[in-house]
C-alpha cells in the first residue's frame, strides 16, 4: 500500500481502476482488504471507477496516535488523502464508522464529495447502540482496550442475520474462526480506544440529525434489514432529512451485510451511482 502523511499521521491507502473517483471508508477496525473481500471494490472498478481504499487512523498499517480521536480527525484524514490523490467531486461510500466520517466530510468539505453512500450508519442512535457504547467505554476504561474475545463476539452477533446465528452451526463456526485474529487489525491499543471515543461523541451529539439538512449532494442511506445497530427505520429517518436523500434496503442481511450479502449490496450502490 502507498502512504500519505496528513497532519503528522501516516495513512495507508491503495488505488485501483480508472474513471470516476470513488473512496471507500471502512467501519471500526476495518482493514482495507475487507472491501476487496466484499467484492464491492472490484464491482466499482468493472463499472468504470477509480477506487481508493484506506486504513483509517488506528488501523494497521496506518498510524495510531494517542487516543481519543474525534470524527473531525477522521474526516480530516480523509480530506487530506483525497487531496493527495487529486480526488474532487468524488463518490464517497462509508460503512458504519466510515459513514460517520463520510457524512462529516460532506458537511465540511462539500467540494470533495459529489455523491454519498451512508451504509449501515445513517440515522438516529438506537437503544442497542447506546448499550454497546456504554459497554465498550467501561471495558476500555478498565483494560485500556476491548478484550479480543469480547470484540469477536460483538462482531459475530451483529454481523450475521438472526436465523443464521440460531440455525447455521457451520457458518457461525467459520465466522468465529475468521474473527479469532481480530486483534491484529489495530495498529495499537490507542487505535481501538481512539475510534471508539470518536463514535461515542458522534452518536451522542444532539445536533447530529439536524445537521443532515446541510448536505446538498445526493445521498443514499443504505440499510440492512436485520441490522441491530442501524435498522431500516433509522436510514429512512436520515433520508427524509437529507435534501437529496434516497433510501434503499438489503433484505435478509444484518449489520455485516456488506460481507454476507455482497451482490445485493453492490447492486444497490451501483444503481444509485448510475443516477448521480
């Protein structure tokens, strides 16, 4: 991967393809390779896009400065990266934490964002997310990081649809094996604590939803049917506030629909991009 230093923080990135500029901003602890695994990156390249993926601050191989982080830090890193690669008026796709980053970027640097996809991260905070934030904050205060087995369990329970969790023993076992090395994604414990702190402040900002009215670019709020964190009704609420908002839903998927329902996710994204 290439690197760029933004405000003293080294950010690792990769660019592939040619054509319309697209940036993919990942979720909490999400390595850039996950976009490749999902197939969305390659689907965008085939559709005629130049795609940049990157590791947000805190995720290896990018730097992890001391915690806490703010969403302004993460959005600033992305703005600096886009300036480095020469992207303006780009399509910016954010997943989960990455959608918070993309949303703030669209508000603060509208010159960089031509269209926006907020995937599994748009809308008001739910009671489940509130409880997760409280649990994460307490564990980080006690241990300085999230215990790997807790993080793996949290990811497992949120990623897979409920019927899969209940009935598909083999798939659950495969995901447990996959998540067993989750601790290796972090550049340091500061990265994990830093990203968690950024999410805490962002999601509990009482003015966050009203600020959606400031975003004038076309926006797709993309939700997954069984997402416990950002269920479809939150995406619809965001789309109603956005001046040029649209809503789409991927049926049968939970919060990890990007990976469990890759074709349906890519189809929804590409349908939106072809009209904006």
